[in-house]
């Protein structure tokens, strides 16, 4: 009898954790670029929120987006200017700040809120329309020439505001020291080269690392992972 009660208690605890986990997942509505874009296009005047910092927003953002997040001084005023009965579309550099804002808005009476998977990287990196106040330092023609003129090229695509992207830099220095002129390393940041990222139409997240050999892609990595090992293995095999 005692064992039966213990088993029932354990089952109840597991069930509670499962329900809580499910509720937590449901609270965050991260959607793909296709869904995010199609929902925006279905609205006459879409409510788009850039949840990054003001400096990031000033450099580039989705057309028509307003800028604020949970830490913004104008947060209350910005929220009051929105229509709670209509959906809001939120993005950030990845999904951290957008998801936090999404949950807060839903908790406070908004009927629909969506966070963009991959954030601004996914939007610009797949050629969707955006505002920028800077001209890319590298054109697609120049990019393709670099790939064609070098036997091996490692391309690092990211943003100076991306935490994970910063972790790539010391690894690149190690790789550069090891391979020297045998491997061309190209670093492309959103802040200096937004158009080339858009033109490539293949970037979903920051950072993205692409290794080319003899003009062909050997691997494409989303996130840092074990970059040094992957480069060593790929170059040894080819």
C-alpha cells in the first residue's frame, strides 16, 4: 500500500513537471522566417518591434519596425502606443530579447505575439527588405572573386553585438596562425556589410561559418561548435 502511494506521488510530480514544461514551451511563440514574413504581409499596418538596443536599431532594422525592449526607458509609452487586439512581430539579434518581450506582452493582454527564429540574421540573411544607414564595404562580386582566387577560404559571418560571434574571434586567430597564407579568412559583420549578407541569401543565424575549397563549400556551420577541429579535418581530407 505504501509503495503504491509513493508511485502515485512520483507519477503526479512527473505529470506536473510535464505540464509546466509544456506551458513554458507554449508561452514562447518562436516562428520560422516564412511564417513571420507571411503573417506580417497579411497585416495592413503590421506592428513590428525591434527588441535590440538603440545603437543596433540605428544601423539596420526591418522596414517599419519600432525599437524598444524590456530595459528601454520608454517601455511603457511604447507599449501603450500598440494595439493589443492585433498581433505583434518581434525580433532581436537571436531570440533572447524578443522572446522575453513577447512573453511580457502576452502576459499583459496582447492577443498574439511572434518571435522571429534567428532574429535579424535570418531576415537580412535571406534577402528580406530592410533599412540600413551603411553601405557594404564588400560587394557580392568582390566576395565571389575572393572565393575564386584562393584555394581555401573560411568566411565568418556575424555581428559585433552577437555574444556567440565574439567567441569565434580568438579561434579564428588560432587558425590564422596555424595556416597562414594557405587559408584566406574573411570576416563579415552585419554592421559593415549588410548587403552582402542579404545577397548571399543563405544565412539563418549569427555566427555562420562557411569553408570553401577550390570554389566549393566544404562545410557550413551555424554557431561556433568545434570550429578549429572541423577546419583541420576538412582541410586534411581535401
